[in-house]
């Protein structure tokens, strides 16, 4: 067989998507001829961790608990992070290397020309330039010193240990790891959470469907009263009407320049994937049995093998922190220390703008504020294995990079294209000693824009929107970032923003004016609207409010009862599978079934509790019906306009369309619902339940081969339940954590897979069944066996912890 051709075809198929922690699309069918347990690739994969390692920074020890979590102790911080780098590389080196190649636009270098579309996008966006800008702010800081030590640890592992089997399958070796590579991982995380081309999509929709239709199907504000920060009005109620009052600055005025789909067809493969979100909540001691707060978090990100997160427990004389980070990033991102605990969800903030320009006939200059300027241009070569290298001219304006395709150009401003202090903030979180320290660190969280919840053991609770949020003005009026701006006229520029440099951030929302609540009794976030009338525009692309409504329904109910909240209640919330979407539509669907003479189906649905659980047939009927209902409603007109399903409006909008909406034609809403139900049940086997459909089968290794994929287990939950799992897109609860401030020993967590990326490890998938069944493991230290890595000071090393 032609192994070289096969491996290149394999990885070339990995390049689509922009998922957090892994911009990797599933690969199917390329490794059929790689027989498991034979060949050099398999000989590389052994239990290969050394027991003794020299470190220039001094003593450290890595031990592993019963689930393969790295428990790392060290004499000082640099010794600690050297060991962290070694441990992460031992468990996740292939994942780290593949992700940095995606972000740097270097996949074609090892896989051939099929990766060129991906590489061209990432090179034109110059994520590597943004990563390099970050390093300037780290120079001379303890964070920078810790990062250097981490990189040395990664490279020590790379040099001393056998490479993971994936490198053997693909027949290449990774380059040394650098601080800029870790900054690239931060770029990937941030882009995966904030990188959206919806403004361009909305303009395309306005041109094809008309502005009135766009206002109907894609409202800037969904009509619900369950924002994160509430006015005390209580939980939301279902309604079919939507807010129609104008909101200043949100008018769509399509220029027509971006009505062609060619540019968007290319860009759509690399934006933040749909459904990325999370749940989190914080409850004060006034509501709990112990009198101390509780923090809960389950971020909903791309699920894959190995997981997007890496769990670790870190200790020095000065620091004790545990939780998860992204492979390639040394510091705990979500977790707890001796003082408190914190978690994140995506805030939906709009931190990207687009600009059109007047250009000269040659296309080498653009007009800006009455003058012609040369594009900042640089030819960059993308090496292509076994093919002709491609030269890409990377163009930039005063606003940032220019994306070009099929004769179309658009300028981009994104907050990730300047130096950010995110690494400083995350590093400092580990060392915080209370709410004031945590607030000080949060000021430095420039990107991504997140909802952070926090509680400490002294009883403080906190909610804050993090990240730099631009203020846009046109003719002196503050406007929303919901249209393509005239870059030549200097519309809506971000004051104090320096692309690929160090920004002053003068024209951004001041920290004190960002949405926040100090010491809430309880507060829940589920990617719904932050608040109804923020002082400044935050964003408008929020999740449908189903999870947010359900979360507040359960929190309000418990608060109004005589039962205090406790960790067991928090775990039940994370496992809750009741669908507010199903509850909203169930009675209508029963009536539609009866109108079609589907008595058995009507009875099944009538008796259903609207829970998306594995043993429920009604849950399966509902999810299959809704898929068909969506198509029956929108497919004809959208297909006629050459618009795919990715342009369909969200499910809240569809569920709220009135009976006489033109989208139901002459039949009316109930008739379309009934017809969709008939079509759906034809494809459901007798006796099948939701668990036959809703399995972990979509959680795959990037190669998507049976010997590397996880086992298949049925599970509960859906896109619109707190127990969040989207089988169709492999997005869901990527980490579940509950941390009671009364007792660190009671903190629990779970990963959807295993902490090790090594196929032959006992910890490759040992948490998956627990995750699928809604169970947890302890975050406390429970050592297993004698497996350990001991780091000793290198002889002759002059490095000292005090030299930082």
C-alpha cells in the first residue's frame, strides 16, 4: 500500500472547524489498512514514562491518582511548571502538536495540499502574529518564567520519551515547543469561543431573504425574561411573541458587497462551532446547608478523544491548585485553590468587527479617511509536502488582517490580534487568596470574553463578565457591532486598539461598567442574554434560553422551599435532563398526533415528563420530530435561495412562530407539525428508545478509527437540557465540577473520556462510562500504585528559583 499517500490524505481531512481545544473535523476511512497491533506505529506505543528526570529547576514529583490525574509537587514554581510540561507532553503531545499546526497554518507541511484551505485561512488571520504579541507582556514576569520552564519540560519529554503512536502512524516528528506555541493555544481557545462570521452571514441573509424576514427569523433579542442578571421578576414563561421595539444602532443595512456565498463558504469552516457554551452557577452560604458557598461549572465544548481538558493537581509551599487546563497551557484554567473556586461560561460578547474598503484599480491601496494607503503586505510561503508550495500575500490595514477569496475582501478587527494579559490572569487565579485578589486577576483577563463565577471560603460570591469589549461609535453615537462598517470612512474604530502590538484599550468598556454582581445569593449562567439593558452593547448572538430558564426554575424552586441547597442538589442540576423546549411544545405535538390519527404516539407523548433520558421512547420521537419539523418549515425556501441548514433560525424562533406564519404555508402550523411527525416515526424502529440514538459514538479520535475511538455508551441529555450533550455535533459537558466551600474534600468532577491521550493507558477512557451515567469522581488525591516521575536538579545547573 502507499502509506505516504494514505497518511497525507488522513490528516488533510482533519483541517476543518474551529472547535475549542481541537480544530479537528472527524476523519473517516483513512486508516483501514493500518492493522492494529502491528507495524512500527504500534511498536512505538508502550508504557514509556521514565522514572528519573533531570530538571534545571530542582526537585519535583509527578504521581498519578486512580484516574491518571497528574499530582505534581515541587520545591518552587519553575520546578513545578517544568514538571507540568513534562507530564502534559507525556499524556497529550500529539494533541498539542496537531493543534499548534492548525493555528499556525502548517498542516500542509506534513499532510499535503488538501490542508491548504485551512492553512491559508490561519496564515491570513495571522494567529501566529497575535501569539507573538502576547509574549511582550510576559517578558520579565513570574508568568513568563513559569512558561519558559513549562516549555523546557515539554521538550525534555519530547527528547527523552518515545513519541505517541499517532506520530508513527503519520510518520513525522514534532518540533520543539516554544512559549509562542502556548500563546497559539490561547489564540485557539479564544477564537473558538469568540470567532464568528455571523455579521457577514446576516448581511447575506438580508440580501437573499429581505430585511423584514431577517428581522423576523433572527431577532437581536429573543423574548424571554431569564437573563443571567435578573430584575427579580422570576423564571421565564413560554411565549410566541418576540420583542419588536427598536434597539439603537442594530439596524442591518446590507451593502451587497458580501452577498456572494463564496467567501462565507470558505470562512464557515473555521469559525466558532454552533452550540459551544456552558452552564455555571454560584450559590451563597445563605442558601446552603453548610452556610458556605458552592460553585458548579460544566463547560460545553467539542468532545473528542482525548478530551479537550487536561486535569492536574499542583502544589508548592506557596500554591495548592487543582482543576483543568487545555493541553499546551501550563496553568489551571477552571478549578479551585485553598481560598476559593471558579468556573467559566461563554458570555456571547461581540469582539470582532468587519470593514469594507474602497480600493484602487490595482488592489494595492485602500482609501482611509480621505487618503490612499498601501496595504501592509507580506508574502508568506506555505510549504506543501509532495506538492508545490503556495505563496499567500497576507494583507493588513489599520484595523487588522484582510480576508480574501474569489475577489472579495473584508477587513477584520478581533481582540485576539493584540497583546493580551490572559496568561497573567490565569496564572494569578491559582495564587488568589480571596475575592479581592480574584477581582484583580480578572481585570487582566483580556480574552476570551466569559462569564466567570467565583466563591471563596470566607463566604464571598461573585459574577463578572471578563474580557475587553469594544465601544463602537458612528457620528458620535454608540452603535452595535451588527453590520459591516465602512473602513475607508473610519467607522466604528476601536480606540486604543493596536493590531499585533500592545493596546491601551482606551475605547473599551471600563472594567467597572461591565455586567457584574457582587455577592449574589445565587446566580446561574447558561449562555443566555447577560442582562436586558446593559450600559454598553455586549453582544446579540446568545443561546436559546431553554437551559437558562430551566436553571433558574430549579434554583428558584429550591430557594423558595424549606430545603437548603447542598452539593447533591448541585450534581442533580448538572444531570437534569428535562427539556424546556419539549415542555414548551409537548401539548401542541400531542394535538398534532391526534389530528393525524396517531393515537399511540399521542398517548406516549402525553404521558411523557419532557425528560431526555436514555430509556424514553417519547424523547426519541420528539427529537426526530423536531429535526423533521425544522426541515418541513424552512427547507423549500432556503434551498431555493441556496442557503443550507446552517442558516436556519434557532429553535426558540421556530417554536414561537405563530399559527398563521407564512412559513407554514396554507396548511397552518399544526398540519406541518403533524406531517413532520408522520415522517419522523417512519424512521424509528419498534421498541427503540432515546438511548439507541443518543450515544457517545460521536466522541471520536481525530482519526475516527475503532481502535482509537471511545466505547459507545447510551447517555441522557440534549442540546437544550442542563445535562448537555449534542450527539449530532459532538458538543457537550466537557468537564463537570462541583466545589463546596465548606470542605475541599467534597469537591467532585468528571471528564468525558480519560486524562491520558495514550491509547494503551488504563486512563485512556476510564471516566467515559461514569460521565455517560452522570457520575462523578473525587478531586482529592487518591494515589494508585508506584507510577511516578521524579525530577532532580541537574548537576552543574546555575538556575535558581530566586533568579526569577
